[in-house]
């Protein structure tokens, strides 16, 4: 294997043609520079420097190296410099995924800003299904917006928001007018969303603690369908506050405080460690974080206002 560590010593010898001056330039002893010259001669199978009286003369190979080596060393030095990113010229297609608890409402505004600031870049979005967070590095996903209880060690992230569960029902439901007690909650029929294990786990634990059986009317594939379906029934849907606010703007839904306390849950923007020092990725994740955090804050504020108005 070629010994690239000898190249700085070779450059100093070629330029100074003097062992003492070359050693002084690299701040090493003359015996160390003599050893380096011996190793250089072995590596290149050429004397490189030939003593001519009180001076050294470069061999033909030495002359060739003196001409080529400065540019090569400059290129090697550039490898250690941080990359200069011009996001205007970025041609990358970023991949952004969401789990079911994180709204994709940000996409129009996010895409508009991306198009303006990085006109050559693109974006692909997807729904993060039931895969484990530890599998994120095995995918082509750049960023994941998700609810998370714990974050694996191989992931980096920024916290977007904390939220808690509330109850949604049709505005015409008696509970929307009179309020919901724990007895009402246990007695009511519920609409669930398949795949939302975190919510199911917490609420099911509540029923078990009170030795009650949850009465499930329907299990539907999305939060939107669950909240649309509840409008024509007297059922209840238990969802995070920011999601309740998102749909209550468009549907005749009442948003009610839960008659029990469940632990708050946290939302994150996550990425794999392999992207941590990627400058283009850093720019994109800051862009996404700004839009997502702003969206969470607005919906949480709206949700709190809806709960206050129903009390």
C-alpha cells in the first residue's frame, strides 16, 4: 500500500533540495528527514535527490513529481475542508415521511418555500407505517415526523411539540352539551383507528384499571375517516388535541377535555446519524422543522380555544 504520509516530506525536499531546510519547514529533526528520504526512495524506486557536491540535484523522476505534486496535495487538503453548499444548485430529491399522528398540512407551504429557495431540488413524501424507528437507517427516508416514546441511539432529532388526548364527538351529541364524565366515557361506544397503537395502549390500560370493557363500534383505517364517521353517531373518538383541532375546523365536531389523565406524548423530527453532518440535509431539516413546529403550535392553540369554548 502506498504511504501517503511521506508526501509532505517529499514536497519539502523537492522544493528546498536540502535536508536541513526541509526538516526545518516540517518542524522535524534532520535524522527524521533523512529517514523519510530513504523511505521515499524505496517507495518510488528512484533516488529522487542526488548529491552533487554541496547540493542535491533532482532526478528526472524528481522533476516530474515536483511539477505534479503541488496540485495533488492541494486536492488532498480540500478533502478536509467543509463542503461549500449552495442550496440554489442542490439537485437532491429529499424524502420526508410522517406517521399517522403528524399532519401533512404543511406540505403546500413547505413545497412552495423549497421550490423558491432550492429550485433544482425535489421532495417525495410517504406515510411511515408500523416499522420500528430503529429501521429508519435501512430506508431511503431523510426525515421522519413522528410520535415517539423513546428515540434509538442511532437517530438524531428535534422535539416538535408535546400533546395530550382529548375526546371528539358530534356537536349534536348530548355529551357535547352536558360534558363527558368518566362513567359516560366507559358507557359510550368508541371508534378506533387501526395502527394507532400508542393511543390504544394508553386508553385500553385505563379501561383495564377500572375493570371495564371498551365498547368498540368501528375500527377504521385513518383518523380522517374516524372523525367523519363520528359525526353521524353518538360514538366517541379519542385523539391528540392538535388532530382534533385540525378536523374541528372543517366538521361539526365538539372537542372535549377527557375525564381522566393520560401521560402527555411527544412528537419529533428524526433523522439517521449518517445525515448528521450533511449540509444539504441540515438545511432541509431546519426548513421542515420550522414548518412542522409552527403547524403544531397553531393547532394546539386552536384546540385549547375549542375546549375553552365548549366548557
